[in-house]
C-alpha cells in the first residue's frame, strides 16, 4: 500500500478541487444565464433559500431574500427547485427568464410534530396534540399569544374575563382539575418555562392583568397544545393542566437576508351600551315602592315642590352618564424584523410597538418589545444558540369589574334624575359613588412591567443520531403598581394617598437532555430521551404607601407626611429527572412511554418526590393489507394513559409551620406564629387516559380527529379552615377528588383546490363534564356565596334560591321551599346553573381567489350560565338606596292578576334581597370572532420598490353575536381573580367590536 504525507494529501485534494472547477467551467462556459423568481402558490410570497439545481449536474444556487435566482443553463435543460415544506418542481429551460411557483407540501409539513423535549413522526404520535396555524392569525388585535388559541384547538377553552386591554385571560385544557392549586396550562416558549402568574397587587375588584401580554404574538412561528397525559407526563408536575409549546421565528440556513414589516391600525367600540330607565320612570318607581311599603301618599318622595317634594315625576330631568364612559378606542401595531442565514449560522431579530386604548376611559395598554434568536454551527458536531426577548409594558388602568368605586358603576348605578355637576360647576357626588367624570379625569393607576426571557444552549452530536443538549433559561418579570388617589375622588379624601408596589418573580432553569434516534434496518425506529432539570424561583415584594399630601401636584410617596413600607420574599426549587422511549415498527405500529420524577421544596421530607409515568400506543390501520381497499387514505388508532402532578399556585412553604417577625401591640419587636404546617402534605395527582381515532380520505382532503378522555384528580391541595382559637385561619390538606370526562371532534377539509381558487374549512367541537367526586365540606365563593363547590356537582355551579313564579294575587316572589317547612332559609338554596359550557368550538373558513383571501371564524359556547349581578343591583325594587333601575323593572307586578317574573316593588321581605335564580341567565352564544379580507399586490408592481411581497388586509372582530343573554357580553367574568368562579357579570368591560386595516411587507 502506498502512503502519502499530510502535505502531499493536501496538494492532491487542492488539485482535485481545481480540476473539478475547471471541468465545470468548461462544461458551462457557453451556457447563458437564466434568471427568475420563486414564489409560493398559496400565499404568493417570495421564497428565500430555495435550492435551484441543473438536473443531472452539481451546478446549483439558492434564491435570495426576494426569491430571485440566476444560474447558467442551456436551453432544454431541466432546473430542479426544492425547499423544505414545498413540493419540488422540475422546469425545462425555455428562454432567459423563468418564474416558478411552489406548492406547499401539506403532507411534508405534517410529518413532524413538536412534542415535549423534541419532535416525533406524526404517524408515531400516540398523544392528543393540537397544532395551531399561526398564518391564519396574523393581524388579530390581541395583546397576548394565549388569545390566539380561541377556537383553534379542540378541547381548549379560551375566554377573556374582560374587554379591558391587557386584561386577564382564562385558559382551560380539558377542564379544571383543582380548587386551590393552579388550573392554568404550562407555557413553554423556545424551551423556557414561562411564569403566567399576575404580579399586580392592586386588588381592583375582580380585575386581573395578563402577564403573557408582555409577549409579542408576531414573533410566533408555531403553537402546539399537548392535551393528554402521554403528551404532558414528561413535564411532570407542570403538565396536569396541559402544555402550550410556542416556537418563535428563526432564520434559515443558506438564505439571504429578509426584512419584514407588519403594521395595522384599528378602531374599537362597545357592541352595545347599558340602558336604564329615564328620570320620569325612575321617579314613578320610587314613589310606587314607597307606597307599597306603607308610606302615605302625601309624603311620597316625588310630589310637588310646593308640598316639600322633589317635584312630580314628569318634571324630572334625565342625566345620561353611560355615553361619557365609553369611547371609540384606537389600536396600533408596528413590527419590524430581519432574518437570514449562511451555511453555518441563522438569525432572527425583531422589534415591535403595540398600543391599545380601552373602550372604557381612561384605560390603555402599550408594549415595547424586542427579540433576538441566533444559532451557529461551530463545527459539524457542536451548535450553540440563544433565544432572548425583552419587553416593557405600561397600563393606564380604569377601575372596573366588580369594583364599587369603578368607572362603570359610577356612571351606571347613580339615579338618573341627579345632576352631573353642582350649581357652582364642581363635580356632583351622590351616595357611595364617585362622579364618573371625576374618576375618568383624575384616576392615576399605572402598571409598569419589565420582562426578560432568555435561553442559551449548546448541543453536541457525539454520533449520528446521538446528541446532548444543555440549556440555561431565565424568566425575569418585574411589575410596578403605582397609584395616586387625589382629592377629587372619595378614596383620596381628605388629603390624597398613594402607593408604589414593586413585585418581581425570577425563575432560573438549567436542563440537560440526551437524545438518541436510530433506524434499525428498514422496519425499526427507536427514539430515546433522557434529561434532568434544575429550577429555582424567587419572589420579592416591596410596597410603600403615603398619606396626606400637600397638594395633588405632588404625587410621589416622598411628598406625603405619613409614610409606611413593607417587604417580603419567598422562593422554591424543583429538581427533575425524566425519560422517554419511542419505538416504531414498519411505520405502522408505535409504542412510547415516559417517566418523570419531580422533587419539590414545597413538601416535607418523605413527600418531596412525585413520579409521573405514561404509556401510549398507535396503530396505522390503513397500512394493513385488509384495509387497502377501504376508502381512506389514513386510519389511525391511538390510546394512552398516564399520571401528571400539580403543586403550582400554592404557597412556597405549605408543609412547614412558619413564624412572623415584626412589631407587637406595644410597637416592640417580636415574633408570632403565622402559618400552621402540614408535614404530610403531598402532590395533587391527575390520572388521564385517552383514546383517539384519526381519519383521512379523498386524497387527504378531509381529515377527522376524534378523542375521548377521562381525567381523575385526587389529593386536592385545599386550604381548610381551622378553629380560630388555634391562632390560625387555615391549613393546607390533601382533600377532595375531581373528575373531567369529555369528547373532542375536529374536521378539516379542502373543499376546492384549484390554481386560482381554494376553499378550506376547519371545524371543532368539544364537550367536558366536570364533577367534584369527593369533598368533605362544601366551599363557597364570591360575594353572597353565589358559587358553591360541593360533592356531586361541578366546580363552577351556582348556589341560589329558586324563584318558581310571582304570585299573581300578591305580587310576591314564590321560592322553592326545599325542606317543606314553610319558611325560606339557607337550607332552601340549591345548585342551579353552571358557569362552564356543555359544548364549545369553532368553524373557520378560508377562501383564496387569485390574489385575494377571505377568512371567517365563528366561535360558540352552549350550556353555560351567567349570574347577572348588574340586574341584581338594578332590578332591586327599592332595596338599593341611591341606585337607578334597569328597564326590566318596568315589567314588575302592579295589580292582582298580573303575570310576570318581576315581583312588586318593595323594600320588605324576600322579593329582592335573596341570591335568586331570577338573575341566572343562559349565556350560550354564537359569535363571528373575526373576518378578514386580504389582497396580495402583484410582484411586478412592488418589485420596483425593492419589495418582494406586499399584502394589504382589512379585519373585523366580534362583528356579530347571537345570544339570549341580556347583558352587554356573554363572554365575561367579574371574578377573574378567583379561578373557581366563572360566569359572574358585574360592571365588566365587554369584548369590543373592532375594525382595522393593515399591511405585511417583505423586502
């Protein structure tokens, strides 16, 4: 064998490369250049990074950021165009210019599904995973990514607690499983576990603020929702309520620079406004109530002024306040990004500004955000990367949602015959309510949020298919509540008061993941994942307050004469080990399982560790010989079962007895017990099993996914009251069990697929049945205990007195005497209605004709109820002093023989004082959630401005709602700060109806 020195080998290699270049040059020296542009058929946008190769040769190139290419080729030769996610095209050269369109390869796009800590073949997935098409969500005027999910994933119920900008969002994946622990899903963004705990400490009635509003929806590339135990068990104690995996945009290797700009501007207003009686009607109702309660006619409140009264009813002037509170609100958004990549690196950098006014004055939300994603191949085996985003958000807050000092209440409840201004021009204040204009012009409630989310990773490939990844993640969230109550509003009397509350939550995570993928021959495919997670979270709280300011011109705490302050902190840690094994045989039989062990600092020794296994199987029936003649392109059966845990949402040290240090009653330092511990406390555990069927037919143009699931949660973490003589109010215990059972159905179809016309439809519907299986004692929630959790009923059941009818002879309400003792007492209250729907889902249609596209999303809920507290307070029969009436009060009983459900006016008895089923309403609705019309400007028109793609669109949201609910909006919740309460309406800002125009530009 002949040997060569290192220098000789280098020379030979260099000579070979030189010869190859010369031969290639000789072969194509005479070939003329062929140029053109590659675009997408479906969206008519330029495609960067498309491979262009002369068939049968090694000569090739890639399209640039504008989708353009230039390559030397002879007439009659064939060019091959290929790109991931698109069907390859072969085009014969015939001329010097060649424009090509590539079709999206739907099958290719669906071959890989993102799951926990990796991806899986779609055929091999035995879990229930919903994928959201982010492309269909562009331009929606939402402040947070969780709002994008509404109607897009079966079994995932999204409801906005309020229409206030940046307000709280309720997300439920296959029902609620807990009472005191969290019911929210886990959000994972580029591998970072995101805190979705609201840090605001304002305590504004039922108002909450959505921490996910710090994230820019325009940065999102894809969203997957993991719903069953086999999909979520690898996340252990984080996965009991589902997992939302969000992947942000990144550049592409071997792609030129691409600059994108998105902007929209919109207007929003309330679909309807509150209506009250006019001053004349109100005066008549007040007189009638006075007389019904035995008052003398000569002493009635509204009688001639000459007789000492307020004047006759017909002499009263109506002062309308509601129009002053609502406004036409503006929304604007600007998003600029750049992406690209070389053969070793890829990048994405973006910045955005979002501003949204509230339809109720003076609310506003604005956000500045930026993102930087970068990946670099140091060599063939080692890759490093970073994902980082930062945001600053500001809220100007309008106090509403179940707040007695709220802007809506101050305009809605005040009697209509009372003037807005005093004779001297100052604000008129009546009863307990502030003047609504004084509130609007003098509210100074500010929320400031700083958010930093980052992930740094290094991945090394030891062998083909065997890689190790280590990552370090940070989620830093800081929130400042800044309030000044001036002397123009009641809470600011007598000399003004203010507070600054700074809250921060910092989570650090380090993860190691070892992944092995191996094909064993043609029939066997093996995937193994092993990992470890270390997590630490720290919470810090600081508050300063001041009273007695020299004037309203000085609003900093340092300007006050009385100042107080307080600080606190807490922390917790979690150590986890996890693994998953997946095996696929002949691409039609799959078996996978996972196991995660979590050790939490929240539990005492002996109970720290929770173990969460799962196993699943999948069978591609359509691959069997006996199924070849069936009219299906795919028949897939899935089944899995597993456990997941929960410890989120409870305090950091519930198992320990704690002491508090501070001043005693003599202002001397001292300590006192503050918490009764429970060393036997352990994990909530949810067992879930799922069976599913996937069908595809008519050449994959119709796809059906059906799931049936059962979830059973035991050892609920509940704060149980203890006797006050012990010196404590409650202790955490493992008590109670909750079940959720449901079905999900999704159907997607390509109705028409032609070159110039496409029409597709997506439909999903889900039903979830929630039941409290075990609970030693009932638990009530909300004011007047409207909500009651008790064994045998749902978590969100209402507890009311059942009004059967109004007695036609007496005009008094007749209630169901449950215990038949002739007296209406607490024992006669019963469960009626439910805040959770029986069914919910959506219907989405997308139509594309040439350069136009039209999309319409219908969202519906059925079977859910609302307690209309606005009616409770405003159909009060005279029991609420100083409060006006809703028009329905005019339908009250007035004389024997009247048939109505509104009792006679009186302050006496039970007609208007009990939590009654009269205020329980059906809140089912069908809503046109969004409708979009877009137009892709021809490339030949925009290319002259160096623009590769320009799309213009108009969008309307909440354009139409069909419902029997009498309030402003059936999709509200005044008690969003209490996860056990759904369907309470009390002065809640409704979902706005919005119109907007926008543009997406690519350079």
